[in-house]
C-alpha cells in the first residue's frame, strides 16, 4: 500500500488529487474510499491506497484514511 496526502479535493465532483513521494500526483474518486461511514475528505488528509490503470491513466483505488 502506498501513502500520500490529499492536495486537492472537489466535493461537488467527488474527486481530487493525492501527492505521493515517488509517483507525483495521482487522481482519486471519493467513491473509492473503503471506509463508507466517513468519506469527508480534507486537503492534508493522509491516505493509503494502491495505484490502478484506469481508462484515462493511473488512478488511486482502495483508499483508506489514515489518522
């Protein structure tokens, strides 16, 4: 699992970007967060995830919020 920090998030669109030390910025969708009870994403939130190849390029999947 890779960790990174949310750098941008648009609640209306339900997507944003995560900055990783090695891979740069990675796109994510809010619906990919596995903890469904708490999906309130804030800039600066630390996330764990894997990178998958999506239709338009690499994307973060199986996201988990890290306290």
